[in-house]
C-alpha cells in the first residue's frame, strides 16, 4: 500500500492537462451493454474505478480492449448477474442495472453496502425501474430486477437531497429500449448526465432535455455501436484550481470546459482570485486579497459536493471566518479531523464546517478516508510547513490520474512511497 509525502511551501506555476471525467466514463462504459455492436470510448482516464468497471464488463461477457485512453467494448453475448467480489469495491457498479434491464429485461447486482461519506441508498433507482414495469427483488444482499417488458411512463426521481446522478443515468439507460415514451421529472442536470445522453443518442437513442430537470426518452427497438469522447473531469479541474489558489503563481489548465466549472470559479473569483478562460483552457492567478467564503454544496448547477473538501483546505488558511455546508452528503466531513491535526481551526456543526482561517498549517501524518478527502489532504500538504504523510492513498487513485506527477510538473514536491 502506497503513501504520499508532500513537502510543503513550494509555489505552483505552469500548465496541466485535465483528464477525461471519471463520473462520465463509468456510466458510459456501462451503457455499451445496450448493444451487441462494438463501441469505442476515448479519453477514458487511467483510474482504479475504471479498472473495476472494465473487469465487471468482462465478467458479464464483454470483449474489452484498451489502448492507453481508448477502450473498445463489444457486448455480443452477455450474462445478467454482476459478481459481488467486484461490485463491492465500487458503488458505481450499480449503473450496470439499467442497461442490463433495458436489453435483457433482467439483472442481478449486489446491493451497495455502507459508504464512508454517508447513507447512499438506491431507492430512487429502484423506484424508476418499478415505474417502467420491472419487479424488484432484494434477497441475500442482491437486488434483482426483472420485467417481461418495459413500458414508458412518467417518473419523479426527486429525493430527500434533490436529484440523483446515477439514478437518472440508470433509469435513462433502462428507458431507451422501453415501449413508448418515458419522462423523468426531477432529473439530475450534471454535465456527466448530458455526456451519457449524448453517447446514447450516438447509439440511436431518442432523448431530449438532458441537462434539464425534465428528460424525455422515446423508446426504440435497438441501439447500434458508436464512438464517443468523454468530457473533461470538472472535479479534477476544480481540484487543480483550488491547488493554484492555495499556492499558485499562475496555473493554466488545458482541456477543460469552463462552463461546467462556473459553480467553482464564481466563488473563487468572489474570494479574490483572477480567472481567465479562453476556449478549453483556464488560468488562475492570485489576486490582491483573499477573502473568506460561504459555500453551500447542492446538486448541479449548484456548488459540487465533490469539491467541498478541497475548498475546506483552501479556506483553512484564508483569513476570517468561512462556512461550508454540504446539502447532498451531510456527513461528508471526514477530512476535517485530519485538517485539524495539521493545525486548522474548524468547528463542525451538523452538515456545516465553520472555518476560522489560520496563518499556517504544519505537516503531519494523516489518514485519507475517501477520494475527495484525500485530495483535500494533498492540497493542505502543499501549503503546510514541513512534510505531510498521507496514508491509504489508494483512495486518491480511484479518481485522480497521476495527481502526484501532475502537481510535481507544476513545481510541487510530492513523493509516492511504497509501505
Ligand atoms: C454521483 O454519485 C457521483 N458518483 C458522486 O461522486 C457525487 O458525489 C454524487 O453523484 C453527487 O454529485 C458518480 O458519478 C460515480 P446521487 P451518486 O445519487 O449518483 C441520495 C466522487 O467523489 N440518494 O446523486 O451515487 C444520496 O444518498 C463521487 O467522484 C437517495 O436518497 O449520488 C445523496 O444524499 C462520490 N436515494 C443524494 O441523493 C437514491 O436512490 C445524491 O446522491 C439515490 C441517491
């Protein structure tokens, strides 16, 4: 198991290329199950979560070929039960349910277990499948969905915390081959949902309204193979913007979609940073002052909950009182205790972190608990005095492609050591 050593205090400058989006690639790879014909997906990031998805697809019978960032998948003959051993490693495996149900009218996947970032049920996914006419059976840790036929209808996917991203993806993938028209109300509006819809449309699906709260899907008889390039990872891009804000002297991101990042760049500009965008590149420079912020994480187009930990690391050394609330995963504050070990002054009040900015953090051994918390600890290490030792970095490899190498190219001093 690796750990990462971050020697802090070095300014960042230069440019970095942003990888393809993990949260877009995962459902798009699952969607290839909807056709027997080959699909070619490019800009697929090299991450352990992607590796898990490709393993699940192979175990479902797909032919999978990978050449650097391009993956070719042919799901000619498939089975409909995804093995527990792999599914338990990654919650997002649940998004093979929709395409398998859509194509084969049945699917069995192990029910996702507990998650460190909070309670993450799939009741909305199952509600959508039932509305399309499927029977849902939960037994022995597995969920089985079964339907002689699927029939289009109107489905509300609005939950206690708003819309559901993978729930919208799953129901959309089941509905593209259903009889008649499906309307998803309260749909997630994330750019990753739009990217999946664009891939499905390239396969011959009839979808309107992706990116809005109301998606309309007219079922078709079958889908064909297609080629697709995955959109840039806006959370990786947001993480590098936060790094540039923490200790940058001008950092340029290449291969980004600035429009997808507005909910992150707006507060950074409000805090005093200077951000210039030009086509698919974006540069962040320090401003004259750095101001505290009040951030409320919500589903898109709100501030992304996958960026709240990284902003806590930035605001930990921003003079004044900042307030960060997570309205999607109220318990997602595992990073706070570790930041406090580095000298941050943060008070947790329910789903809100009240951050009193301190002069400086100091390096310490810390424990990564989940993907975005581990990114926040790397950002904290960049600005801390001395060395920060981050343990359990397998979390970071789930969602960041070579983050240590990319940061070192910007001037950081990060070392990965085998334990
Ligand atoms: C996606 O997870 C992302 N994962 C998450 O990113 C991200 O944090 C999340 O969306 C929110 O933006 C992928 O795309 C692979 P949700 P998802 O269903 O779809 C509740 C990362 O760091 N809910 O939109 O699983 C749920 O508990 C990961 O890359 C129900 O109550 O999230 C949560 O509070 C972490 N019932 C809220 O809705 C349901 O059936 C939003 O969850 C489904 C969800």
